[in-house]
C-alpha cells in the first residue's frame, strides 16, 4: 500500500489537509449551532444542566461521549503546526480531558455546573466557543 512519496510526503500532507478541512466543517457547524443555542437561552440550558447533573449517571455517560469524540479527533488529527489546524488538535485534546474529568471527578463537575448560575465567565466561554466555531467554519468552507 502506497502512502505517497516517502521523500516529500505529498499525499500524506494532502490527506491531512483534507482531514483538517473536514473536521473544521464538522466541529465548526456543531460548535456554532450548539453555542449559539446556549447563548440565546443560557439560563434555560444552565437549569437543564444542573437538573441533569443531579444524576451521577448522566455526568458519567456524558464523560464517555466526550472521551469518544476526543479520541476520534486526537487519533485522526495530531497536527501541531503554527496555523489554524492546531485549533482542531487542541479542541480534540480538550474534549478528551473533559471526558476524563467527568468520569473521574463527577462531584467536581457537579460543583462547576452549579457555579454556572452565577459566574459569568461560563457565559463568556460560550461566546468564545462560538467565535472559535465561526473561525473553523471560515477555514473549512470559505478558504477551502
């Protein structure tokens, strides 16, 4: 099986760029839609999350979902370059870390979720997440 030119790595670079563009589109769309919904109805989403956190199984299960997503991104996209693609790699590692924290420290997660009611930094984090998602959409769809 050929993996491209072993000297230049051209096919590998092309495949990696295709993976980066795909993940930019997927993560950008998911992130923009979900963060915008949370921003628009923040209090409702916090109430739902606080209610869900009352059941440790919910925190535990969501941790496994984040681990799955984080593993998929980190395994398929280890790009540590000085360009936009590193954003995808960092987000993948953050998802993986979030999943691990939810599984091993569910009480801490519950306390953090409770803090969302009064600490505006969590709302600001959603806004930052929205703009990161827009950036990925721009890179994935417009610069494609």
